[in-house]
C-alpha cells in the first residue's frame, strides 16, 4: 500500500502518438472501412444541416429537450484533457479507473460472479482507453472529484464518441446527455466535421436511446461517416508527420493519398 499510486497520479505508459493512433483503429471500426470485415452498426448524426446546436435540439422530442435542459443545469465542471504522444494518458489514474469500474459494475454486475465479470471488463476497457489517441472530457463534482470521462477521437471528417464511463453520481446528474450535447455542439462549431459517430451499442435499448437524440443506426456506416484522412488534434499541437503506424495501416489498405 505504501507504494500504491496517489489517487490522481498518472500511471499510464508514455506511448508514442503513432502507436496510440494504431491502437484506436480497432475500436473505431477500421476493419469495416478498410474492407476487411463487417462490424456492428454505428449510431450516426449528420450535422451538415445544423448551423447551431440549438438547431439540433429543436429536432428532438419534447422529453429529450427536457433532459438536455436538465443536463445543462447540473453543478459539475468539464475539463479538456488532450492525449499526447510520449506521455501518460491524462485519464490513467486511480480516480479515472474508479469511474470505469463503477460504470461497468452498474451495467453488468448481477451477484458475486457478475461483479468479478464486470471488474474484469473494466480492467480491459481501462487499459484500452488509456492506450488510445484523442482527447478526454473530464467531469468533476463540486468536491473536485472525477465522476465521469468522455473519450473522443476525430479522424477524417468524423468525430467519434469513443468511450464514456461514469460513476453512480454522474449517472444521476445526466452527464452522458451533457457529453452528447457538448460533442454535437463542438462538432457543429468545428470546420470540416460532417458526422458525429457514437459507435455501436451494447443493447437494443441503448440504440433506441441514441435514436431518440437523432443518431440513427446505420449498417453501412462508412458510407456516411468518412474516416479517411488524418487523425486531428486541436491546434495541431500534437500532430506528427504522416508516417505513423495508423498512416501505414491506411497505406496498406489503400485509404491513403501517399503512394
């Protein structure tokens, strides 16, 4: 216990940006857009017709609009944490791991055996998210405790809501709905983004929930969500020349302009 890390001490490996990009491709569904095999349907929102986030909100059913309003009234803070190459992931701490565990236990735990299954799933998911590229939106309560993390990745003209993990407190404060609203808002305000992708769903009920917020489930989703091109980083401060492992993956699969 004496050698255990502090609650918010970053413990992740300092993985290079190229390796982070490569590690992100599988979860993003690269197997389908590169023609290797078919993945599950993705929940997509085409944002080209929206000039402002309010235009999107106006298309939602009344109940969804009320939920968004409640989410925007909650007393939490949100911080932007970019994932940088050669540094530990900004969510590779015990505090963030607790969020992942709480999230998986809430969703998957049924009895003692279910708890350990959920714990194993949480470990796998935590290792996965902390090895990938993108950026983190970190949610904290009034006591400055981490209550949720939203992991986003932008590639080509698509922004992917890659992972979302929240503890019980965040679940009661509509944090997931806030994260979707904020992702849509920033995507509309960004140049060169056409689609917001919330990825596949673990259940029909979650697919239906996404659909109520305008994210339709698309079987041939690469025909709508364009992932060809570079990964994108805010301000380009983390961009490397297009010689990363992820770029080589694009070259091999024929999805790169480099010959």
